[in-house]
C-alpha cells in the first residue's frame, strides 16, 4: 500500500483565548471566518494582529479560530530571530515555560507572559486513517518528501482523533527547506514495514 | 569510523563581479574583510547592499569576497517570497536561466538580468577528506542532523578540491528546519557503508 499524506504548511499564526480576543478587538467581538482549515471546525479568521518582540515586529499575523482556552503564538525559527524571542519546539498546548510576547490588535494590546512556541511537526489522523496506517496517538514517525530538496523528517508526532482529517503540518522553515507547499504529499515511513 | 562534518549555515549573500563592485561602490573600490569564511581565501566583507524585488526589499545583505567572475545572489526560499522572485535551487555558478534582481549600493545600482539562486545543499571536502570519507567530486550523499528536529537531507552535492576545507553548507531555511546552527555537526550517511 501507499503511505501518502497531504501536507499543510503553517505560516505564523495566533490562537486567542476568549479574554484576549476581547482585549484586542473589543467587548463581545467574534471572529469572522476567512476560510476553513483542514481540521473540521477550525478556520483562518479575517482578523490579524501585530506581534512585537524585543528586536522587531511582524504585522498581519493571522488569527486561527475558534477562540480556545489559552492564547498560543506559533512562529518559525526564522520569525524568532526577527522578533528576538527564543521559543522552544513544542507540541500544541504545551506552553509552560515558554516565552511571552506583545500582541497588538485594533482595540488594545496584550502582554503575554507565555505562549510562544515553534510547533512540533505533526500529523493529524482520523481514527480510521490511523488504523489504516498502523499508528497510535503519540507515536513518532518519519516522513519523506521527494524532489530536488528531498528530506526525511524524523520525530513527527502522530495525533489521532475522530475529529481530525488526515494532514501533515509543517512550518514554513520546514516547508521551504524541503521544497514543499500546501497540497503536496509526503510519504509515511514506518520502521519495519 | 565517525562520519561527522561541521555545518555552516549560509544567510543570504551576494558575490559581485569586479564590474558590479565598481558600479555599486565606486571606481577602484576594494572590499574590506570583516571575517574569514571556512573556505580558504573567502571572506565576509564589511560591505552590504540592498536587494530590491517586485514585492519587497531586503537591506544589509552581506557581500562575500573576493570579487569573482559573475555576480550571484544567494537567498532562501523564505527571502524569495519577501522579494517576489522565484529562483531555482542551483549549484553555485550555474546561473543560466535564473531570475535577476535590483542591487543597490552606496554609489549606484545594478539591475541584474540573471544570477539569483537558492543554493543547493553541498559539502566542501578537501581532497584528503574526500578520500577518508570515500566520496568523489559530484557525488550526491545524505546527511543526518540529530536532535528534536532531526532531519535527513538527501541529494547533498559533494565538492572536492585541494582548496577546500571540510564544511557542509545549508541555507537558513534548512538550518532552522533542522535546528542547526553554524558549528554544529551532521553525520554523513553513505549507502552501503
């Protein structure tokens, strides 16, 4: 069988808590969907914010919706040099001990004390996909991208849920290093298969 | 034996022909060395230029010396989006059919009609290193970077000369995707050894 998985390249983005959404955009504000994402119910919002770090700022950073429990800012290593922050590579949601940053919106600003990460490479599997591919939630696998900038990424986290659609998420540094763009495919490499 | 090779991460830079150096910096101008590079005789110059593409510009782009036959601009895929140019991945010196760009210096500007590339991953081997590692000029090999962002880069060009010092050159996208910085080490993977 073929182990092909579609790729989504994640540009820098922000997930906002309901409280921070109101601080940045005003009381009772609700995000407006720009386009749906690959994961059911998730969307890119029309709204953007500015990230301000010690060394520089990045405007027009997309907000992903809907609002969630904790604010999380996902940037690339390249972005981190521009901003002057030094976030660790983390799985989404694992923000203890990560650096903060200032976020500026049209109606206010938020000084985060934590929440900036470089997102770990990961693959979303619907439960049925995970069975087909033979992986479990929490597994770490390898994927291979072909072409002239061929790369094998190791240590790719598998996330499995009935609410997920099959998609491999890499950041812009990883996508650019491998010559991958959203909609391309990578091959899952299962050791011993 | 161990197949460890030191890494140099190449940020965007420009090699200038003698003619373009004069156009940008004035008649008879000579570059001033800022620091030596890993390859004997090569240096990062104190001088920088601004690159101007259809979509944006990047200031303070380092010139590498000494001046050479043809002007060549080496950028990352990330840079290419900012500038609005679409260069191919090429080996150094192979600039036929590549896009141009505008270069601005303190005394003038140059409108290149070709010369912008994304440099192919490559390893410089002194002839004695090549013998030790069992590679020939022009070979393509794999290298592995360990750590939490572990990556295997395929299709890495081997360049062998008595004038080279052992060094693996990756661009900033590749370095950031793999969590590598200059002075780190990668492992050469020889098929069948």
